[in-house]
C-alpha cells in the first residue's frame, strides 16, 4: 500500500505539504512527489484552499467521503 496514502487516510481532508510528509514518513521529498502523483485518490491542493494565491503548490490531500 502507498505510505503517503496511508498517512493522509488517517485524517481525510488534512492538507499536508511534501516536506512535512517526507519528515513524518522518513523518505525523500522526490519519493513523496512520485507517490502522490502515482495514486489517483490523492489530489493536489489549489492555492486558494490553503490561503495562498500560488498556482502550483506542493500540498496534497484526500477528499473526505
């Protein structure tokens, strides 16, 4: 199972950056990015959702059901 998905699945709706996920999981940021884009259940957060107007962000989440 995807370790990033299992981390985000504990708190659905929680928005975590690649850096914070890599620290919590103990893996490289490059690997976290790969796992986030590989899994269809994980989506990239827009800048408006986290209070920034940035277009591309390194923040991902899982939508609550």
